[in-house]
């Protein structure tokens, strides 16, 4: 006993000078790489924001230059009056809200069922659902267009909302069911003993515990929907029903030589997802590690 205490009290040899230098160089290299990645991610946003306050002449004279001032807002006014940006934002937010409601209404109960209940062919159904994730979304485009055309839904919000929901449900179930597995079964058993049924257990026990994961998944879904160009561009041709991203593509096509105007449209389309990430980043961090540790 005394020998072990004496051995523990002896000073442990520290790292050599070479090891400390190597560790410092490694940490510095990691910091520099992360700073480079951050700069590459931030630069396009900064460039678009600054270019939005420049005239076409200023941009053509010096594309990488700074604006003469920040009082020139004609690009934003042109977007407001020519393309009715508030209506485009309202369209996009409405479509996203409807798609979110449908996705959550299907994904949350299905995830709970896959994660905590036993039933025949459960693993087979889950595998088939996961297999759809490897299929490119463009493969669904032609049959979906034919179906929507036969139903008379082209140039309405229905194809966009339904296809956004349909393509997001499998991934949402896959991630959310993995997170719900981390919920202790004892809590569900206690709720069952207290007389809670399936719906009550889902709403009062599982749903509150899964909020960080649900928020994280919906942030990813909403960002994907907001940036989606293909589905709104194919199924909506009328100006009144377009989304922000589809309108930005239209601006790029009509005013291809007015670079500041095009950049201003792209900048306005990029700002909302960035703000959402900044405001909800704590939910993203909690949601990503929710199922990692039991």
C-alpha cells in the first residue's frame, strides 16, 4: 500500500520539447484550416451583400471593389416593385409551413413506432424506406408531373407542398427514429402503467423529449425546401405562385447583364436560412448529439 502511494506521488515525466512544439504546430494548422473554411463560407455572403449596394457601372468597372456607399438601394427597390418580394416570401413561408405540418404529422408517429414498438416486417419496412434515400429526386419528377397534371394541380401550391413532404419524410423518419431510441424504455413503461395510451404517450412523453431532434431535422428540411429550385420551377410557371428561389432564377434569366440586381436577389434569398441557423443553433447542437449517448 505504501509502495503504491509512493509510486503515485512521484512526478510524472512531462512531454519533451519536441512533442510540445509538434502539438502546437498541429493545433495552429487546425486553426488555420478552420479559419480558411470559415472564410470560404462567409465570403460569398459578404460579397453579395456589398455588391447589392453597387450600380451596374461600378460593378462592371471593378467587380471585386467596395461600394461607394450604402445609400444606394435601387436594387432592393427594383426587386420589391418588379417582383413583389413580400408576396414571394409569403408564398415560400406558406409552402414550407404546410410541408412541415405534413412531414411532422407523418414522421413523428412513424419514428416512434419504428423506434419503440415491435410489429411484423418492421425491419423490412424501415429498410425499404431507407432505400428510397439513395434514389435521386429527379427520378420522381416525370411520374409526379404526369400525376399532378392528371389531377389538374399544375401551377398550384399542391405539387410543391406534397413533393417536398414526400421527399423529406423518409430522411426525417430515419434520423428521428434513431434519436427516439435513446429515450429510456422505463419512462414509456411508467406512462403505460399510469394508463397512457399510444397517442397520450406520444404527445405527453415522447414529443417533449424529442423537441431538440425535431427542431434539428426541421431546420435541415426547411433549408432544403427554401433552396429548392427544381420542383417549384417545374410545377409552377405563374408569377403569383412562385417561391423566392424560383424568382431568383427568373431574375437571373431576365436581367442577366444587371449583375448587382441579380446578386441582390440571391442575397435576399440567402439571408433567411442563415438567420434561422444563427437563432436555432443551440437546438441543432443538442439534436445532433441527442442519440449519441444513452
